[in-house]
């Protein structure tokens, strides 16, 4: 019989407010095996932990049940406490009476009753617990960063700086991400290229960093410290090693009518292209959708002009398999599609543009060489209207419920830059609120209003109507003046909401990393572990976790890198001892477990068994590799004969819990 | 057919290709035919039978027999061949030590249904072109086979074998107009209360003889959970008759995704419980949720219940269907 101690936590008033903790401790005292039961205000505090340690020693406890918060919060804490008092840490069970009771119930009586039942289940389980000894597994000292924007670049540079090897997988032909398309950056107005391109070059030149551009992750296997990742290198029809990036092919290619994705389709490029002059790697890529040679075998100009002989029309997608200890997700964002917002006339008029398109129009490397001209007639706009929150903070189902966070600041930047460069231009900004938390952010916004005379109007735009003379009639409300406004604008700029890149969802599935309803990756703890995914070994960097601006992205990227470095610095990781094992006497050898095991931890072999009458039987039985098994339990439910069981979560323990609850 | 099979079995035993033959032999009466292992041509000559009463699926006996030295010949009707293929897939039978002989089948007779037609004193049976001639102590009686077929044959899904080494007779076709899920649909359209009453009525007859489990080719566990003292289930006395009835539901869950719908459970049930309907409900659900799947149809496809794809139906869909 176990000697079980029960410790009920008040969690301040978090639990004690809805659960009569004294009654719980009292009721559980009479459960079979319980020799000690008490409650305390904060079990996780030093004083609380000392109560546990003393009780383990004084009452020779062999099992401990803590009625407190979710095991995700403090199971590790209490295991350490038990260990310090000489008890095997796996003899600790948590009954979650906070998230599962006090936080979701209002009635004290019902809450108390449920807390007692959950405590009873944990006691029933711990009665069947056995001490477990964890093993160790080695760590592959290489990290993978998925996404080569500023987040991925910064994470990779920081990891490489600590001496570890790191690979960047970028789906576009160049790293750099969205930041390469920006003109100036708030709040200091330095140009994006000037601060980003040196970092891109650093990546390329750092011998610890390998860049897989124009590549995607196609499969992820394994677990923390030991991931095996298949990377698909998409055919770019150019030999990366031979191409010098001279650009001769991109000038001679006869296919000139390809919408230039880098400039968001505001101008055209050739079928063979280098996205922009500072691309890294500076290697040409053939766009197979437009290349005449690839489509109908007639052309071949680029191959003729290429001095390096780098063009290879027969190139195929190739796959590389590589092992990593840690994976950083840095898949970034895109502005949402504005199809659902007909009222703003984005589809009807070329002169209704998104903010990212404005960045390109104002950029010296953009389609107009940096002169702000209307896309329709290439004239200077004299009245410009900015519309904030297009699809952000939107609960009508068309857009996103969240705030995209960066729009207030970049719009202030746009307004300011336009007023600076073209003082004869009137600039109106329609807003719901102006949100400027951030160092020097509010000062920046106030400068736009006070020094640059930008007209900020609190209110939303109802309609943008293109007029026959090419003007755009903007109708909106001014809530402060309580009046309807009509502005005849030359250019309307929509601050489109941002959303996670479309690749994030499938990547999340591959990584078994959880996501929220908006497809942002969720963090292990929103406050205390913001750069880690709940899936061990997966880290989050940049907007894939939630909207953020460049300074915040860079700090998060550094934080993710430090977590990766902390992991890679270890030679071995302690394994979870709650792994599966097979009862060979029950095993049928059917392979059901082997097929469902996501980690390849199960193997089969023919073994000799003693049969009746001194005969020897040879049977095919399963065995589990403890170092590879992650204890997910898929095999235990797939096993038709009940031969597979999970240590620490055995079928009999779970049945005991169910029985205790139903008692 | 019987003579062709006897001749071929004897030849293969004599030339040493196989060391034993799994077939059928008559019991005390011509209609209580039992599976049997024959080890010599003499035994074949003496006891081997293949008649309209040979409904028994022989594949399960291979679990034991195929572990013996030498090859084992097994006669497989089309439905049996699926069970065999599924056993091979689950590594319960070593394919290399089996010589599978496919035999044609046009459906097997249910002696109770013959008796229900008022036929008594049965002492022989023969079949020709879908007509049964029953030899009785009161003289010969003729019956159309289609009227006295076993349930599993009346709803036969295919007369084509999944796998074999040698074919005797003619290979059949898939049964295009087979409506094996008709009764399941009927049950689905009932209210939960009606359905509960239906199953309580059927299952209350169960005497826990375990015949269904013992005959089932999917039930080949080294140690059945119901016999395992350590499972925490075996020693438990059922709290009420409903809990006792759970046996069949647990068994249906255990064979879900592996059941080939061979219909042996219903054939052997002495209490005439339509057990196959439980399995067919699972098969129908699997087909509807994960696409058509036939256990034992081929050695490679991964069974839907132990295979995960991102395109799989979401659990919420499964749940919503359950609410109906």
C-alpha cells in the first residue's frame, strides 16, 4: 500500500474563491492510502514546497497528490520538490482544480465536490504509480530556421554567433522577406534596405549559416534534439553554384510581360529574374509559368547569353534530408486580400492601393524610381486619404478580429514622408484609434500631426467612389465633429490587416505545433514562455506568433535564438520516462503499433518463447526504443490485444481514475 | 467440385508440396460439418467433404497450423480469402508457409432455413445450378439455394478471391447489387430508444458461449482481453445484464477496421444474434468517413483507423454524426 500525501493549494483566491479547500483536504484524508492531507495558500512558493518536503520525510510518503493548477504550469516544479525530499519525481500526480474547477465554475458547493472527485482520481492513479528513471538522448547541434525574413535572419545570425550551425529555408528566391519591400522604417526613418541588406550579406557570408532559398520544408520527423527534416529545393532552372548574378539573362529574356511580384504587380519583370539588386543569394530564377522555353520549348535565349553556363532547363525539384536539434518557425505574414471590401473600390480603381503597394511606389528601387505617382495616370497625387483598420479589429466576418498593430505607425510614417517630400499634398488619415505604444512611437505620431499637419480624422470611411474625372470621392464620418465628410482624393491608401503566411497551417501540422483560430502559432505560455511553442524543440520568431513591428520582431528573434542556443549547448537531453512498453506475452506481432508510431520507435523481432510441453515457440513481438519513444500513447490505443502500455499512464491507472470519478 | 478438391489435395500431399491440408469433414450429421486438418491422402479420401454446408471459414486455423514445419494447404472460399489476406497483413500467418487454394462458391446453405421449409431427416445434400437437392429419410426434396442461404451468403459482397496460389473451378465476380448495409441503414433511421431496445432484445439472448469470438478470424490475440486476469476486466462481475451485453460492443470495437465482414460470428451464434450488424455499422461508418475500405482486399493499403492523414474527417464531424 502506498503512503500518500495530499496537498491542496489555495492559489491565493484563484482556487479558494470557488473551492472550499479545507473541505477538500479533509475529504481526501479518508481516501485509501492517504496518510497526510493539508492545504496552503501557495503550494508552489518556497514555504509551500517545504510543507511537501517535510511531509514526505515525516510521514515516509511514497506518493504525492497536489491539488492545484494545471500540470502544464507546475508539474515540473512539484516533481523537483519531491525529488529534493528523496522521493521519485514520477510519484507525484497533479489534480487540476484551478483550470478545470475554480476558473470555470461559480458555485462553491459544486466546485468543492468536483475538486474532491478530481483529487480522488489522482489518488487512485498515484496508488498505481511506479518510480521511473528517465534516460538520455543526444542533441543534434544544428538548428533549422523556417523563413528568411528579418525574424529568421536575426535568429540565424544570433545562433551562428554562438557557434552553432544553422540552416535557413526560404520559399522565395531570396531571403529578406517583407522588410525588403519596405521603404523607410519607423520611428527613426532609416531606410529598410540600408539596415537589412547588410544582415542578409552577413547570413550569406557566415560559414555557420546555410541558406536554402526557393525551398520548402516538406516533411518533419523526430522530436526535440533530434528532428529529421526533408527540404524540397524547388527547381529554379539555374545552377546556383555557377550563376554569378550578372543579370545578363534578366535583360535579354524576351518575355517581358510578367507581373513583378516584388513590386506587387505594379510593374513587369522578365520570365528569368533576380527579385531585386541586393538579393541573397544573387542567383537568377526562371518563372516556369511564363518561360517560353519551359512552356513550349521555343526560346533558350537565357542559356545562350549566360556566360557561366548556369541555365538548366531540365532541373527538377530535389529533396534534401537533414537532422536538426531545434526548429525555429519564422514564416511571417501577408496583407489580407481585399476582395471582400468592395466599399473601398480596391478592385475598381488603380488609385486605391494598399500600404505595402505605397511602400513600393515610394521606394527608390520601386516602379517609379521613388517618385510618388498615381498608378493610373502617373501624375502627382495632391490629396491622399489613408484608411486605417481595413480588415483589422473587424468582427463582421470579412476581416480579422485582432489589431494588426503596425498600421498606425506605418501610416503616420507614410503621411509624414509624403508631407515632407511633397508639401503641397493634403493628407487625411481616417482612424478608429491611433495606437502608439512603443519607444518614441507616440512622439513620432504627434510629429506627424503637429509638425507635418496631417489631418487625422476619427471615424471610418463608408465608401470610396471612383469619379469619371479620375478623382476618388471618399465619404467618411468625423466622429469628433459629428459630421459627414466628403474628400475628393487622388489616391486612397488602405491599411490592410496582416495575416499569417498561408504555409503556416500545413507547417503547424507537420511540426505538431499548436495554432490559434487565426493560424498564429501559440506560445508555450503567453507571458512566461513567449518564444517557445508548446511542442518541445519548436521555437517561434516574428509575426508567425502574432502581429509585431520590426524592433519587436528582432527582439523576439534574439530571444528565440537564445532558447535554441540553450538547447543546443546541452550534449544530452533528459528523456521523458513515461514511454510505451510492450508486454511480449500479450503481443500478437500485428504491427498496428509500428504503423501508428510517429517517431519510428517500435521494431519487431522474432523471439523464442517457452510453449506447452517443453516446446519452443517463435513469435513476432514488438519492442520499444525508450530513447526514441515520446510517450504519445498512439500505440497503446492501436494495439488490439492491450499489449502496449504507457509507463506513468497505464491502462490500469486510467481505469482506476475513471472508477474513482464514477464511484 | 468435392472430387476435384480431393484429387488435388492428395496430389499435393503425395508430391510433398504440402505437409497438411485444412479442409472440412462431416460430423455426426451431414449438416454439422467441421473444419479439419488432414495429413495424408488416405485421410482425405476417407473424410474430406465439400458441400453446401461448408460455410466455415478455414483461414483462422492457419494461425496455428502455418507455424508447423512444411507448407499448409488451405481451401479458401472468396470471403475466406479476405480473412486470410488480413491475417497475412497482420503477420498472424506466414504467407510463405501457406499454399492457398481458391475454390468457387455460389453461396452456402443454412440448415435451419432448410428445416424452416419443413424439410426433416436430412441425410445428404447436393447442389446444381442454384438448386439444392436434399436427401432425406422421407425422400429427396429440392429447394432453390437462394432461399435457404446463410445470412453471410445472402448478402455476399464478392465471389472473387482476394488472394490465392491456385484456383479450382471458376473465379466469380463482385456482387454488384449486394445491399449489405440495408439493415444497418434501417437501424440508423431508428430513434436512439428504438435502437437501444432492438439491441437489448437481441443481445439479451447471449449466453456468453464465446463462439463468435472463437470463430472470428480477426480475434486471434495471443491472450484475449476477456481472458486476461491482469486486464482488470476479466474478474469483474457484470453489474447488470447491460454490462454483460457490452461484450459484443467491445468485441466489435476490437475488430473495427480489421473485420472483413466474413459473417462467421452470426453463422455460429447458437442464439441467432445478428452480430454482423455491429461490424457492418463500423464498416459503413469507416467507408463514409474515410472513403471505401475493405479489410483484407490487398496487403498494402493502410487501414483507416490506424492511419492519419491531414485530409481525414475532423473529430467534430464524427461527433456531429454521432448526435443524430
